[in-house]
C-alpha cells in the first residue's frame, strides 16, 4: 500500500502539462497556485514520434498527480466505510467477515 503521508505539503493542483520548445524540447508539468512551479522532462535532441508520445503521456501523468492522490484518498475512505458497514452487517460472523476481506483485498490479506 502506498504511504500517502509522504505527499503532505505538495503543491496543490490543478496542474497542467505544456510543451516548452523555447529552450530545446521539454515537457513541463506546471503547478498552478500562489506561484508557478515547473517540473521538466528533458528530451534528447533526436526524439522520435514514439518517444514524444511516451513523454507526453508521462507529463500528463505528472500533471494529474494531485487528482490521482485525491482519488486514492477518496477510495480509501469509501473502503473504510464499506468495511465498517460489512462488519455491522455480518454481526459477529467471523467467517462472513473473512470472506468479505478476501473479496475486497484479494491477496493483500487483512485490512491494516
């Protein structure tokens, strides 16, 4: 499981990816907020179209990081609520609860 606490204090979104070809070709993920912060992905001068597509997708992934983190946190909260509901619904039936945990967590085992 990802420890999301290490992301506390990150630059808030929204972020966006832009092509900046003023100083060589680079993709930039820009964090909008009180001040602009940029993350550069250097491109070699010989970049082919396939590499450019990969780097564009990488820049978009970086730009969506705040949204992805928020979604992970939202889904974790939903899982906690579902676990609490299931625990109340099975009313002490350990076998049913173990089945629920196995269904939800798969090979990961019990919820932490």
